[in-house]
């Protein structure tokens, strides 16, 4: 369900966003973790995707434990919809945006319909300071990591032919750095409707 959204987000866009917002809890984690584990042990699922309307979106999905029925798999997703065809920065640069909501505050979790969310000035969002090119260069300065990055990029480029997924498994912080290295080795996202 969509709890709240900004004006101008169509019903069709909302349905697309819902489909992209799913969260799959890692198999080696508890279904009902403590608050500290929710904050530190569950990765954020960050997705960038085009919408059929021509706009694009970035969704951050967070695991939220069990739902009101006691079933595991509850999650909370927050989405930025870009009016322009593509964001100004690489999608992962928005990972650390402090405005991402992870859950509703108790006073927000009511049966009343909330007011529309205010629009965000996307241009005012600053890229993550821990994912700069200089920091990523330092991360892959180790020859073993540089060689691994080469193999990972080869796997990504061969995906259309071999259809084998690339799985990155390291510490949570290093996983983010690996993904940023992979993303920034490729061009900035282009409009899904632009000339190629």
C-alpha cells in the first residue's frame, strides 16, 4: 500500500513503485530482530528504475520486522521520483540521503489519511561523501581488489549473453563500496527514452 505521496504521482506510477519496492530479508537473519539489528544488520535495498511515464525513480526499502499479523517480511519503502529523465548523480550517491524514511513515527501511524508529502528539490541533494571517486580509488588501490573489480565488471558486461547474476558478499560497508565502484565504472544513467 502507499501510505502517502506527493501531488502529481499518478496511480499508474504508484503501482510501478510498489512493484519495485519489495524487500527480501537475507536468509541468515532473524525474522524479528531487535532495533539495533534493524539499523545495522539488514542492508538497504536501493533501486533505480525508469517509469513508464518517462520519469525515473530511486526507492530505498528497509526491513521492518513482523507485520501486524505476526508474519515476517514487513518492510518500509520510500521513493524519490525525478521530474527529469535521469538524476544528476549516480543512483548510489543518494544512498546516504538523510531524508530517507525507515518507518513511520507512532504519531504518523494512524488510520487518518495523511496530507500530501511536500516536494523535494532534487538539485539540493548532495551526493554521498563516503562514495567519492577518491575514496573508491583508495578502496581498490589494493591489487587484489583491483583484479576482483575487473572480474566483476567483466561479469556485468557478459550478463546479456551468459545470464549469470553477480553476487557481492563482503562486510556491509565493503559491499556498498564494491557496488559504488561497479556503478561508477559505468556512465551516468541515461534517460530510458533518449537516443542511444
